[in-house]
C-alpha cells in the first residue's frame, strides 16, 4: 500500500482496490451500525445511504449496506444523490444516521464513506474515534437471521432538498430576472438536482459536465487551475454567473459574468453578506476561512465564531451560538434552515437572491467586499513529519497570536497563517492570507523552508 487508509471525523477515505475494498467497507458498515445500536439499544433503527457518481460507488454502497443490515439496521437507499441531500433526507425520514459514498474533491481513484448522525451532522471527534475503534477491533454485534436489517429504495431525496432550499428564498423574484447560468458539476452528483433547482427558479442553464457519469472531465476540486475552461465558457456564453461544484456538491466556486474566477472563498462571503444584511445574528467559520467574513460581520455588528476545520465543528458552533449563517472557505455554505451540512444548492440560491434583490452583477457584489490575497499549498507528510513542522513553526512565529485547536493558526498584524494536517488526505495544508501576494508568500515560503530543513 502506497497510502494509509484514512479514518477520521470525515469518515473513511482511501484508494479503491488498494486500501479501500469491499470487505473493509462491510466492516466499517458493521462498526457504524453497532455504534448506533449501542446508543439506542431499545429501538429498531434505520440509516439512509446515498452515493456520488464515482464508478466505485455501487460497490461500496452495496458493501456498507451489507454491513449495516448484518448488525440489524434497516437501510434506505437514496441512490445517486448529493451529500447535503442525504443530510436533509435522514432528518425528514427520522433515520438514526446517514452514509454518503463519496471522496468529495479527491481524484477518481479515491472513494470514501462519510457518516452522519440523526441530527444530520458528522460524528463528534469522540464518537468518530469510538466508531474507528469498533472497526479496528472488529468489536461488532451481528444479528440473527430474523433480526437482520432490510433494504428499501427511496427516490425523493432531490425533491426534499429542493423544497428546503426554495423555502429560504423568493422563488418568484429570482424567476423574474431570467438569469442565464453556467453550471459545471464535473460529472458528479450535483448536475441533475442543481438543474432541477435552477429550472424551478426560472433560470436558463448552460450545463457543462453535468451528466453524472463519475468520469471527471477535469480534476474535481473546483480551483482556479481546474476551471480555466469553465471560466472561458462562462465568458463566451454570455452568462450572468457560473457555478462550479465538486463531485458530491457540498462545495461551490463562483465565476463572474466576465469569466473571472472568484473562487470558493467568495461563496461563503457573498452568502454571509446577504444573510447578515437581512437578519440580526452571528456567523461561524473555520480557522482556514478568509477574513472577508469578519469584515462583513463587523459592518453588521455581528461576531464570527472560529472553529477547527470540518463542517461538524462549524455546525456545532452555529447551534451553540444561534448563528444565522456559517460555513467553510472551501465553498461550503451552511444555513441551518436547510441543514447542518455544507450545501452548494443553498449557496447558489442565496447568491441568486442577492443578485435579484440588488440588481447588481456578481462582479460588482464581489467587488464591494474587501479583497485579500490567499495562498494555499499542501505537501505530503506523515504524522511524525507534520509534528516536527508544527513544533518548528511555533518557534519561528513565536511573536504571533496562536490558536492550536486545529494544527496551528498564527495571526500577525498584516496576515494570518494556518498549518494543519488534512482529515481526508495524508498531507499538511498551509494557508496564508494577507493584503497582497508578497506578504502572503512570505509566510508560505517560511513554512516550506521549515519543511525543507527538516527533510535535509
């Protein structure tokens, strides 16, 4: 095995046929089902399961279903759906949990098993560790032939999700604008449901890579480098805005009407700008999210609660502090009226609502927000190397204000720097944000210098 199977608060993620196979998926399903049953010993439980469009999805979904039913959990198969759609359905159907077969933005050779609890949120670190321990120790309780779980199919997940999103915006106002929208779903799960939503909003859709074949038309992470062709298509197609999703459609990047990549950071900033202009309340975002949201909140007299990376952490903070908007700078918007999961459809709806109400093009709405330069880097690192880098960084940046709740975030007068181990890849992520490129590069290069000196 060239990479270690990753099991974290984000579930399980690995390379198909190498470290993530059907037997492993069965055992993980058994572990999750056992965890749920031990927390609810007197109840007959059900779990809903969905998958993105990766070709390996059917294999993993079948395997996880076998594991769940073998320990006595009934399974509701939602089919090919987005991650936020599973979050909506499990709450509407009263399920004890949910499973999404997805590797999010990772390349096609990867797939994963993402877990949700009955509140629609990922397990806490403590619960995730217990599920992991059940899996590694094979500490599961199988059911007898009469008590095994059953499986049924449900094809209403899209409709439930769309209904929740439409309830938070003015459908008729948006429809009156007759927006022309470019959509790139990278042949993931987002294409069908997003086209349905945009149709209900009266939009003309210029669809690119929207067939859910799972054969990604480009590298699936919706970054500027991977969306060059899409940016050109937005411009030449004379569309009002371009929306790009990742394979499970929990992340959203925006391209303006001129074909300029605004990116993922602007998705949450724009959504927050709209919500905080309409309602009194606070926001939540992770430590790696742009300070644009802090500027927006300050103008409305609101506060931003910062959390470790991970939508469950952000959602928990939103619930604790009664926040009205939250999310992550990777394009993930969370509005608890729809659900506590990052949701590209919610982001799309809120941005279109703001465009419809203001009459301003998306380029002007984005231009009205203070701009910063953010640089993101990542490099391979096991836990030992990562810790050495963290320790050296604490010495190098000893004058900064430090938050150690998720790796290390260093706040300086002119910038901030976040260094952390990924929950989904065997890498260290390094993010710096400052007023200009040179200032941000200064901190990125300092971390790379630390890494190179450790490696010799």
